[in-house]
């Protein structure tokens, strides 16, 4: 055997001319070393496992799910409307003004004495005899949907703009990033206030009669402002991510072994930047809720009678001395929602950012 | 360096120009002029008024006139009160600046101290308490904090009187204004301090036998301050120009509340004046931050 190989013509000196006799059989113990000790896992599963070990992030997630359940179910259970005055047995109840939590008006007490059932006012009523709990529930609905819609808008615009800029590079990138620089340096809160005043006044006649009118001009103005101004941060992030990942050695290696652009984008660029982009979107939600509540607080947010958490807090200022709980309820909800999103975002970052892996 | 500064100054001027253009054309797009009151003046009076304020000319021409006057430092007069815009800004800006200045100072100093403590006593009781409260403070909108402070300390406990122009009491508004940046700076300092403490030069200094406080102040804190500077610059601009909401709640007649009231009054010239002034301050602060950043940390490459 041995001489056979020696005698073989060495046509291709780099080809492996393996001499089997020179190898030893592996022992049982050595074979066991090759056993896979842990289950193979995907990037997503691995991240989720680490996320689940973070009690703060899990708690925030549970709280947010609870909030969503409450704002979906409560309007079906509570027999009051956010815009209508309280009614008892079909009669408008003008005595149900500014009641404390779980207080009943005279009319309601009479009705209950007669054997009727009255749903308790969990958070009392406001100065227009409306159930405050349902207003807070609708306010949370409005604020949360604003946060989500605005974040998704920022995500889509920023992702498109940033990836085009990062992908093409060169002169296109230069021009696109100059535009971003200018928008980035605009004082954002000033612009938001100005634009929502201007847009609020100009789009009213445009949308009159359409289904958009129901949403309210201020809200549409807020969304347009978000679409115009707030995507720049996301665009910068996406572009930066793409540029760094593109210049990494593993991308070069993949390209050298003949991977096509599609594969590189699918296997290398997207998995490496998706977590950062996703987390930044999650952190965009509280910032949108903040912005909306500021605008509502200055009287530029959602139009009455639709409540948002910010506008509820704003109305509560007038009767602050007598009815402080009217500020406390929406304020606590805002704080808890923003806190949960922040903690969840931090948790996601710790769990999914490949650079933080130990 | 000089090329960079020139480039940034040009960008800053362009930004202020764009802000004023957006504001000017935006204001003019709003239906209903400043003279459309319930008791409308007669057509002749209206024509005279419009001619006086150049409102009868086409909008681009009005903008050109405005810019020309602005170069001379003339921001025009308020359409509502007839007062010089520059006088109004000159009166209200010092109030906002004093308020914001105190707030920035308190936020930065406390933030740096708390952040360093949290980093040095990592996972200790002090760290946990500091991080708990700062996390909470970053989740609370400033108007909620301000209203609660006002309610508890002014109305319920009566410890401080309500703000009046003659007897300004800065304590509560300053606290309300500084809580969020303080919490943010604390967290920022903690992260960068931990990062700095893990660096080789800190280990080398310790190995050489440098006293502990010297290691902390000379080696760790100096490097940990750099990211804080990038935040403090723009934050100063925002707080100096007056938080719109805080001034509104404490009824402080600063620049922020002037801006809000000019918007509700549709006082075009006042809106233009305050916006350009605020934008110019913010852009300048951003510019200064980037330059200071470069001086403090020579490793940073500009461009």
C-alpha cells in the first residue's frame, strides 16, 4: 500500500493524496467529543431565551399586554361613552359632575335603591359628567396608537431612505445625507409646533367630508410632522449600520467565496442590523407618545371630545386643587407605558445586540 | 479644523435660513390674517394696515423684505401689541436664560456626581436607588412633574410661593426643568464611567500605585465626561431658550411662553422673530458642542 502512493504520479501536487494507513481509529472517548452538547439554536430563539431571563423586560412586556387587553375589552364592558354625558336609565344625569372614584350621583343612588344596576365610576367623572375611566381608556388607546403609527412611519421612511443612501453610496449618499443633516439640525419641537399649527389650519378644508375628518386635523398634522421630521434619526442609523456591516471581513469572505448580493443581504446584512433597527423603533414609541402629550398639553394635540393622555392631563390642571386624581390617573398611565417601553427596549438591546454577547 | 468650522458655520446659516423660510411660508399658508377679527375693520383701514406691514405684496417679496431687515437687526414690530420684537425678546430671554442656566448647572453637576457614584459602587444599594429613580424620571413627562411639584409644594404644603414677575422663585421651575436632563446625564455618566474604569490606562495607573481618588478624577472621570459633553450642549440650547411647557405651567413670562402665545394669537412677526432667535441659539449651541468635543478629545476625527 505504502509504496503504491509513493509511486503514484504527482500530477497535481496540491491534491490530497491521503495515506489511510497513517491514520488511527478514534477511540470511543474521542468520538464522544464530537457529540453536540447543546441543541442548535437560531438567532431569534437565542435572543428570546436571553430576553426571558430579564425580569424587568418580561414585566414590562406583561404590563403592555395587560394595557392592550384593557383598552380593547374595557369599552365593551363599561357601559359609558367617552364623549357622552352620563345617563341613568336613559335620563341625562347632570348631577354626576366631578365625582370622586366609586362615588354615585343622587340620580344613580335613587335608581339603585329601586333595584337598578349602575356600573361604578372607577375613576370618578369629569366636569362634563362623563365617566373618567372610559376617557382614560380611550386616551390610552389614542396615545398608544399614535405612538405605534408614528414609529412604523418613521421605520418605513427611515429604512427606505437609509438603505438607498447606504447601498448606492458615493454622490447619491452625499446629497441624501446633506438633506438629512439639515433636517436633523432643525429645532424639532419648534418645528413640530409650527407645522401642526400650519397644517392643522390648512388641511381642514381638504379633508372635510372624508373619513379622515374623523381622526381630526391635529392628529393628521402630527403624523405628517412625524413623517417629515423624525425619520432622519432612523435613516442615519440604517445607513450607518449598512456601511459598517458592508465593510466587515465576513462580508468580504462571503463575497470571495462567491456569494451573490442577495445572499449577502439576506444572510449577513439583515440579521446583523435588524435588531438595532427594531430596538430603535421600540424606543421611538415612547418618544412619539411624549411628543403627542406635549402638543396636547399645549392645546395642539387631538381635537375634543377625543381624549389623549396628554390632553386629559391638560384639562386636569384647571381643577387641580379640588380634583388632583384627575391628573394622577393619566399621568401614571403615561409614566408606566413609557417606562415599560424603555425597559423593554433596553432588554431587547441586551438580548439581541450581537455586539453585547458574552 | 478651520475648514470644518467654516463648513459647519455655513450649514448653520443654511439651517437658520430654512427654518425662517418654513416659518414664513407656513404662516402665510394659514387662512385668516392677523386683522381678521370679529369686528372686521373697514376695507380702507385694512388696506392701509396691509400696506403698512407690506402684507399686500406677494409672499416671496415679503420674505425678501423681511430677510433684508433682519440683516440690519430689525425684526419688525408685533402685529398684536405693536411693540418691537427685539425688545420683547430682550425682555423675556434673560428670564428663560436664567431659569435654563440654573437648570443646566444643577442637572450637569448632580448628574455627574450621581453617575460616578453609581459606577463606582456598581450593584451596591446606592447604585440601585440611583438607577431606579433616574429610570423613573426619564419616563415622566416634564409637564406631569411640574404640575405635581406645583400642586404639592405650592398649593398643599405652601413651602414656596407661586411665581410672580416681581418676586421670581426659581426653585420649583428649575427642579422641574432639570430632573429629566439630570436623570439622563446620570445614566450616561454611569455607562461611560464603567467603560473608562475598565480601560487599560486605569489598570496601569492603579498598578503604579496612584492614589484611588486620583485614578477616579484624573483618569476615569476625565474620559467619562466626553459623551456627557455631547449631550449637555444641545440640552443647554433647549433649556436656555425656555421650556415651553414649564413656563406655561408656572406662568413665567419667558421666551417659551411668548412663543406659544404668539402662535395662538397668530402674531406672524412675533412667531418669525422668536423662531429665528430660538433656532439660531440652538444651531450655535450644536456647533459649539462639536468644536468643544474635538478640543476635549483629540482622537475624534471631524467630518
